[in-house]
């Protein structure tokens, strides 16, 4: 079965479903406030993508495109996506939902960067991600991992 | 007893002691490689600060100063420290080591920013840190918390 990844719309149903995910935090609270204060409209596009099982959201991730002028990871410098909050609800793990989300992100045509939580490196390695050379000024408390499409390599740190 | 916070020097003893901390990662591996490759000298200063119990390192944190021109958190914009990898070894927790490290950082005369792991918000609240208004373009996957010295307030997001 091909799993279908959809862009999640900001509405009360989505925001309620988000509460089931462990990494619920101020990003979600901020979306809720923006909706309540009419700063964004009901059913606005969100930075979240997810997979439904029936009408239940069972997996999600957040994606944000960083423009080439801020790219300190890839050579040649280019637009890339930062992927975070990749999470599959416990009862639905090990069924390919996480992989389907990552494959979707890989299909966007840009390199990817993520900052894996401790102990999830194995998953990211299986997905073809690799560690970058750590650069304290750039990475600070992150241990970033990146995915390179064909023809893209790591950007060489330049502190000049 | 006043706990003494010291800047940790990069040497094989320190790097070996770091392995006892859960958040050991590519930052530490990179320091080890730089030492092995003679890119840095033995006993160079590191971005880590710690507390010894006898000659055993039992608590540590990493600090990095971000210059005012990159400040998107504080008003007026100013140099600030990012604090990460604050960790106390299990047998030494609840004895004030974490607080002593944070108080040391507060004494550096700048605001502080940290990106707490899930479930440690209560600790950071007790230390006087607060959540910022989430700004996706700036914070992405972080849920940053900040500490304001007297006279400093939150920077108002400006996407113009």
C-alpha cells in the first residue's frame, strides 16, 4: 500500500490531533493562538505534513525551506528544507510511515537537514542521512544530519 | 559549600570524562579529532564549563557567545550566550550543581538563550528562564527559552 502524505491544514481538528504527539510544543501552541486570534484563517496551510490512517493522523513532520543565501551546509549553496518533528504514533511505528514521510521530503528536489534526537541516528542513517563536520559557530547545540541529492556535497566551513 | 565552576581544558582526560554524559555527540568527537590532528593544542580552552567533585567531573554545560549583529532574541540587540549540554551525572543530581552552572552563566553579564529538551521546562522556569514567542523562521524545530537581565526585553519579530 502506498502511503499518502498530505499537507496538514491548520484547523481545530488538526491542532487537537497534534496533542497526541510527544513533541507538541510552542510551535503548535503558536499556531493555535494565531487561529484563535484570526491571524491565520481556518484551513490555512501549515508547515506540517502527515499521513492519515482512516481519518486519524498517525504520523507527521514539519518542513521549512531555507533560502540559498542562508545555506551554510551544501555545496553549491542552494535552497534546502529543514525537517523536524518527524514522529509516528506508537501503535503505528515500524510500518513504514516514517520512511514514507522522509521519502516525500527527499522528493522535493532539494537537500535536507535535520537535527536528530539522541538515539535516532540509526534511523536517519538508514534513510541515507549523514553527519556533517561539526562547526560550533554554525551548529552550536545541534548534531545536524543532512541528505545530499545527486551532485550536492558538503559545504566547506569558511570562517574568513 | 560554594560550588566552583571552571572552564574545561581540552585534553584526553576531559574528553574521556565527557563520555560519561548522555549528550556526548559530534561536538565532543570533533574536539577529540582536533586534538589528535594537532589542530588545537593540548589544554586549549573549550566552550565547556564544569564542576569537579574531587577530581571527577560531575556537571557541565557548553556556552557560546553570539554577537549583537546576529541577535534576533533580545531588545536592545546585544551579545548573548547560548547555553547547551547542561547536564549533571545521575548520582550528583538534586544537589545544586545544575543551578550553580546556570548562576555562573547569568553572571557573565549578557542575556542567555537555551533550547531545553522536552520535560526540562520546569527546571528552566525555576532558573528564571521563559519561553519566547515562537517565530518559525527564526526558531524552526527549537522551543527556545531565554533569560533577561535587568533592562532587557524580548525582541519584537520583524519580517519586513
